[in-house]
C-alpha cells in the first residue's frame, strides 16, 4: 500500500489525516493511540506499543513455565 499523506495545520500544531482505508487496516479510529517506531528505512505505525508487547511475551513465557508457582501464590 502506497499512500500520499498531506501535512495540515491542527490548532497550533501540524498533523496528518489518515484515510479510512488505512484506519481500517490498522483497526483504529478516532481517539485511539498509534505508536511510531523508527526503522532504518523509515517509520512504522502500529496500534500497539511494541516494547510493551515484547515485555508481555516474556511475562507469558514465565507464566507458562512457572504455572504451579503462580497457582500456589494465588492460593488455589
């Protein structure tokens, strides 16, 4: 997908209007948050925080590996 986006004035700042097609592909809408990641060849927009996602992946691995300990701590 190649889109041409125009930078426009928004109050005292500037912004970019994202077309509906792009919003639909990102599954976001008005009021949602997008995260920008700088890559060697440009930027990436994502509807989730990649750093948080990486931390959750580690947490899920620990929870799977230490399931019995977590049950014990929960009192079950």
